[in-house]
C-alpha cells in the first residue's frame, strides 16, 4: 500500500488522482477530513481507507509491513500565518515523527519542502545541500520548511530512500478550498468572471516594468509526475527542485488567463501593499539540473497551455481532478 498524507488538500488529492489514473487504488489517505469544503477533493477517489492525521503516528507501527512508500504532502501552507508554534507542530515536529517511523521500518519517504526556503533568492535557486544553512526564508512557513530540510540533512539514521521536493508556484485543479492561498490563476479567473478585468501589482523597482515580475509557475500534473518519477527511479536521496526551470511574467499569466476565457485583456496595475512590499519577490526560477540528471524527460506544460487546460477543463466547470 501507498500512504499519501495531505490527501484532502490540493497537491495531495492530485497525487491520489495521478495514482488512480495509473491503476493504483490500494492507497491510505491521511488528513484532517472534517472540512466540508475539501470533501470533493477526495470523496470520489479510489482508495483503501482514510486515517485522521492525529491517529496516523500511532497507526503506522501496527501496519508498517504492508506499506510500500509514504508520500508526505500534509502541511500548514499559509504564508501569512505568523504563529511559529503552528508551523513547528505541523511542518517540523510532525514530519520528524514521520521520518523517524520511515527510518525505523525501512519505508521510502517523499516529503513536501518549498521554494519559499529560498527567500529573496540571494543564494540562487539551486537545490544544492550546501546552501541550505545559508538560506533566509521570508516568513515562518518558509522557515519551517528550511528547518526540516536542514534537520534531515544532518541525520545519520534515515529512511532507505528520501526525497524533499521543493515546490515552486504550483497551480491547477483541486485548490478551490485554499482561499487567499490559492494560485494567482484561480484568483485571476474569479476576478475576471466577476468584474471583467484583472488587477496586477505594479513594480516598485526600476529594473522591472509593471507586470514583468517573474515566477516559476508549474502545473500540478507536472508536480505529481515528478514526485512519482523520483519514487520509481530511486535516484540519490536528497532535496530536489520541482519547477519548470523557466520563469514567466505575471503579465503573460494574465494575458493567458483572458485568452483561455476567450476575452480581450483588461488589466489594471495597483500598488503592492506597503506591509508586503519589502519582502515581495520579483524573480524565482528553479534550477532543474539535478532532477533532469535523474532521467526525467517528460516535457513541462507551458504556462499558457497549463492555464488553458486549468481554466477550460476545471475552473469554468467547477470540476475536480
């Protein structure tokens, strides 16, 4: 059996959908399943059983001999949350418990890290282990992810295989429940649908024109494909970037969203709020050399194609994957 934590969430439920499409149904789904707005993410999937995350740590030692691998995608992902104790509990200490159990029982582990660990990118966006102690994330969420990465790299007792996957800007189906933390594409779609226009942040730097701030946006179907590739091909354990290696502008994203909706672009630029202006990222782009060296050769979905698929196949119909 394969365990997926965070299975009621965005990327976790897409991982389940990906596995279902490949014929895997002997799955253990782990999450807090009490939220009604997340039920459509998982209730129509094919799986063996669901386990509440609060019971999972006690459940695993009783069933470890049935487990083939553990895909740990459950986390607190709110980048605006300032309570460090919440991140310590859910992102750091809980993952340390999962790591310890995978080590004890010889279970391969893939866990979600984040590109938020890179902060402003002062040290670049390379998934080298040497740079981890120098990284300066911009919020408690990023710190919690980098703290675990640093801890994992220091361990002498490890799972037989382990992968910390550093997700860049992920978008795609099954993020309806995320509210403020949903992707720019989903917010943009809703804003265009409601108002006929879309507001983007101005640039407050002379070296970037309005709308030319750059991010590495990756379609969630590429994300789960990469995760499965690592678990199947079993390259060297460690940290791996999960982006496309190609940054795209917010203006291109906005224009692609209008195009997917068969509308003429109507874009307004507004000031970045003062409280986040100093920590706003103007550029992220994953260095994908390490992943590509493992033999991953599936072409990444372009931003325009990914937005078209997301808008027309999912958002416009309110569908789930």
